[in-house]
C-alpha cells in the first residue's frame, strides 16, 4: 500500500516532470505554415514522447513524401497535426521541410477501384496529396481499418472486380472532420498481411491472399536470429554465454526442421554478423515472406524467480500464431512467462506478414540457463516451434 504522504510526493514529482516537458516544448502558432514530408523507408509516427528501451509507442509507419503539418517541437522530435483533436510525434531525421505547400486545401477522395492478381488484392484511392494514415487489424469478423487524415468524402464510389479473392467488400465513412475511415472486410478469419503506400498521389492498399495450400511445404518462412556481431544480447548468469550465439543456434536448428518439412526458409543471418533491426525490416519487406519468426532469449534482474518461455506479437491478427507456438514450447516443461501483445519491438512492427517473437528461456535464471546450454534442448525447442507453426496452419484450415 502506498502511504498518503508518499502518494503526494509521487504526484508532485510527476506533475513537476510533466511541467518540465511542457515548458520545453516549442509550440507553433495555429496559423503557422511549417510543413514537412517523410523521407526514407522507415518513417513512423509515435503517439507521444514517452519511451522505453524499445523506443516510443508507434502509431504506425508511413510511406515517403507524406505531408505533415508541424505544430510543435521537443528536442529532435516534431509534433504534427492529424486532426483538430489528434497529434503525433516524428523524429526530425525522418523528415524534410516543404516550403511549397499552399493551404488551406480540402483533400477530397474520389472513385475507388478494388481488384486482385494471383497473390494480392488491391484498393486504389486517388487523392490530390500524400496524406498521413494509420491502420489496425480487427477479428471476428476479420477486417483491416485505415484512418486517412486530412481527407474528406466526395461523391465517390467503389468499383469492385471479381478478381479480388481476399477482400470481401470495402466501405468508408467520414467519422470526423479530416478523419476518413476505410474498412476492408476479409473472406478469411486469419490475417495474412497488408501494405499501405502511395503510387504518385494514389493511395494503394495491398492485401495478401491466404495461401492456397496451408502446409509447411507451400510456405516461405523467414527466421530472424536476434542480435549478432557487436550486438551481444543478454549474457548467461553463470556461463557468460552470449545470447546472440544461442539465438543463432536455435534459428539454424529451426531452419533444418522447417526445410525437412519442405518449407522454403530465408535467414536474417547464418553467421555472427551485425545487422540492425531497421535494416532487417526493410530486408523482409523485399523478401515478402509468408511469415516471420524472430528468435531471442530473455534476461531479468531477478535471478531467482523470473524464468520461463514466452511469445510476443504486436498486431491482433497475428496472435493465434504466437499462441500456438507457446503451447508447444510449454510441453517442454518450461515455466509460462506469458503471451505478450502490443509488443513494441521492431521485428513485430511489420503489417505485411504474420510475425512473432519467441523468447526461449531466461539466461539470467540458473535452471533455464542450464537448459539453454544443452544443444539437444535447443534442437528440441526448434522442433516445438515448428510443431507450433504446423498446429497454427491446421487451425487456420479448420476455420477457413
């Protein structure tokens, strides 16, 4: 229980910290005309200024050259306006100034087109500017929701062609001034990924088809061995074994497990090399895998109680895969550390394909560490992950 005097001190401290942050934010006048555009392949918006070791809480990634209005600045972060009641933050180094914008302008949507090819369905929405957006997945029923900021509904219509295989139908509504919502209803319960970007000033949403054959020998799976090179990861409590090496060992065992079942496997690394997380995400986008599994092992300051295995996801539609893998890992007798959602880790951020992070066990716990040092145990862990993926595919097949 927190005593009243301590509670008062904590409130005073938090108020003081907030005041310091508020006082150091440079607020731009309402009629200011400071505009920026995103640059590079990894521009993103954060909800606020708070962050932890994984960075700030991300609203989502944006394509390049997206137009944003700046309303404030704090250190190396710009505050940008999305609507009258919603702002976001973006690092300055992911932007460039645009001095040619002439406002006010009403950005209207116009007639849309929905169609598909052999692997994807597409929604094409003509605009007069590259506007910011955010998106998320929903389940039961499965759908993708996209908010387009700065856009206003026109007398537009949606032309849907029969070539679309995954998109059931598309709808939209103007939920607020400058907040235009697109809802994409899907045929299948399982989300297989989507991408949002611009072709010129035309917003294109690309939705992945569910694979025709839900078997390992029909899938391309990317395995990410966490850390590497000078990025050591955690260090074993007693053995001083490096996490990067254990991750690679498990990843290589998993590669062999999946390939024995006929899967096509792509690896982030097969040796002890440095490969930063942003580069990994860009690399995976180009590979366009069916799914991704990132392999890590955990550590904690508490070396006596905190132990066990866990799986992580960020996007709700990818949770079933993380649950299936965790169930199989728990068959090894490991303590359950949990299934963790909304995880703000770079490798969990992509929306383009199902992805999960596996934290095998705790290197900081003596019993877990002893298990991880055994190669047979690491082989068994890889086998259980493979079984979990297979269980998930069977579940998807039953629910299709």
